[in-house]
C-alpha cells in the first residue's frame, strides 16, 4: 500500500499547506456532505500526488482522499452544479480569511467559477489519503487565471 498523506490544519497558515496538496483534486457534488447538527463538512476526491511529482515527466499519481472540516457554522455555494451529483469539478485552491473573533471563512474554489464558502468557528481541517494510488498521464493545465 502507498504511504499517503495525513495532514491537519488548526490555523489559517496550515490551510495553505492543505490547499497546495489538494490543487487539481477532482470531486463531485455527490461526494460532499454537510451536517449542521455535527457541524462537519466532508468530501472525498481523487487527489493529484504533487509530493511524488518532482522530476517525473512521465505523468503523475492520484489517490483517493478525504477532507474533513470541523466546527462548521454554515456552508454557502456559488455556481454549484447541485442538480448533477456526478458532475466532476476540479479544486483550484482553498483560501482562508480569519475574523477578529477567531472564526474564519474557508473558500473552496473550483474550476468553472464554482465556490463553496465554509464559515467556521475555528480552523479545524484534516486531509487523509486512503487506498492505493494509480498512474495518470493527465495533469492540470491552468491557463491565464483558470
């Protein structure tokens, strides 16, 4: 079995590391879940293993990953394809803005102008890779602000 990543973020600066690890992750609305009762937002994705890409020109590896966000007060979406639960969307970045009261807004920015905004009481996120990775020749190709 491959040794995948397990990263946690407890501060806005930590979210920058999670964001970098998740650039190019492919997910769909059907792989996302929010529970207002347990104040958790989770999603699974096929994450590009950037940490194994250095110097490798013959493609890359992807691995299934789970992202957990705790202490979530609300989730808002913009441009989200809710009617098609299997529509593939690609994560471009995660940006975090802190508030004076210790809370934060975490924006999950996807290709095509899709954004999910998580209002959180505090930064509490975990990325966990699971299973075996697989080879892919398809790498993200971002052009001019995409």
